[in-house]
C-alpha cells in the first residue's frame, strides 16, 4: 500500500520543481469531515498559524459553513488578511507596539470586525491610547490561563497572567470605563489537552500520567471558564466570542457549554505532532518532496534541502519525519540539513532525480520555507497557491 502511495505521488510530481510542498486535498476533505463531526455542532474558528495561505483559508471558509472566522497569530497578519477581504479576525497574541495597532483602528472604522487579545492592564492602556487618537473603538478579548498549576509542574503553557476569576474581574473593573475599547470575548486555550499527545511510543507510563493529568485538568478548566463567562455576563458584557480548544481537544471542548466556538487548524494538515493521540488519528494531508541528487554509497542517498525544523523544546521529534517510500531513515550524525539531507533507503529502487517525501512536525510552520503549495486531487495537480511567504509576508 505504501509503495502504491509513493508511486501515486511520484507520478503526479513528475517534471515538477523540487523541493515542493504538497497538499493532498482529498485527504484534507476527509480530515475536515472528521473535525466537523468531532466539533459536534460548535462553530470552528480557523487557526491561521497552522495554515498560512490566504487561498486555502478562503477556500475552507467558502466550502464549509461550520468554519467561521479566523484566529490570527499576529496583529499585522490580521491587518493583511483584512486587506485580502477576510473578516471576523481574532488575534491570539497581544502587542503593545502603537504602530502595529494603528491600522486596526482604521480597518475597524471601515467596518471590519477585528478583536485584539489582552491579559494585562498595560496592554489595554496601550490600545485605549492608540484608539483614542484615531477616534476608534477596538474590540478586545480576555485571554484566560487554562493551565493546571501543580507543585513543580505547570501542566499547560506559560501564556496569560489571568489565572483566576479574581484576576479577570480586577482587570475588567480597571478598564470598564475606557471609552475606546470594548470587551467582546474570552479565550481559554487548554494547551495541555489540545497540543499534548497522550499515546507516547515506548513510554506507556508517561502516556498514562499524561492521560491522568488531562482527566483531572478538564473539569478544572471548565469550571474556571464558566465562572468567567457567567461573571462577565452578569456585569453586562455581551460575549460574542467564547473561544476554546484546539485540534487535540475537539471532543472535550465541544462538550463545554461555556464555549461557542473552537479554534483549530493543525488537524487539517495533520503533522506528525498529532500522530500520538489515543482517541483520534487524522490523515497526513500535507508533506514535502525533496529531490534525490546523490547516491553517496550503497543505500545512502542525499536529498537537496530538507532542514525544516519545528519550534519548541529541542528534540528529535522536531525533525521532519521520513514518509515515503517506506524504509527511509535519517542518519544520526547529520539529521535534516539546510542544503542537504542524507537518507538511508532500503528496499526501494530509488534513483537520482526521484522525489522522496517527508512530513513536518507542526502544521503551518513548514509554509515559511515554501513560496507555494501544490494542491493535488485524484491523479493530478489541480492548483498551486501562494503561502504567506509567497506573498512576501513574514510576520515573526
């Protein structure tokens, strides 16, 4: 089966320039169907960090009514997307740079719905000052910390300073009379559920501990989220955005009555980061092809490029993973290199000029290394669309 898959993709790419970033749209659609089913009727906000291509964002929003709005990773990116005709843009990460915030004021006055994330008084004060100068009213969203704090362990991510209901209400009381900001939402990203695999190869004890901590964490974060939503609602705040979740927490977040939308994106492309979850497995829809340009010795071949390393704590899991043909492995001494990647290949008739396929550890990040994405469906290339990089954009 894997040999058939390799032959299938190799045939489609015959004569194409390599390296190439590939999106199998048929597999993407299967992932979409599974994601919509798991969301159980909740609105899904697309996480642009995991997609990084305007045409693909537009296609998904157009084809599937369950996808509504975008969770952006920077204010400048939200401005770029708004200028491309997209709307309902929630920015996940705050900034206190006045020049970055100013364009949001102009777009808001033109009728765009852009919401900026905050978790501190200083952030809100900056937005208020900029918006006052521009005679605009900017929507803001409170970012609530969903981590579970244990002695010696932060089970989650260091993100927001709003760790309790008191923290949230204290901030609200300090800004409620600001005339140029409007609280319209809350977001609580349960990273320890959504982004942490609980089916760990070779380490069943760690996997059991992760699953146990997840089980304990879910009711705690639900309680905090409900308290925040109820308390802000009692104070007259109309929360149009009650956001939570991610690819790995679709099921549990969909069951949370305090959430009206789930943010996700990685499951669409299904990078290797999401291979190790106990209760779901999506299809590897995105991968990249490298050209075999040398046969160093015997079964050791060399591909051009390939050093597309994922962010996060340094480890082998952040390397690209050999995908097709079967029987490929990276060399321990060299790994994946910027300009060349040595590969051991057994049981295959690989020759110079042939493609080999790899999967990236994270969705979206690999798009920073390519100008375009080659969309394939059936037995052919149906379209080539630009990434952010292909449109000359680099937001971080």
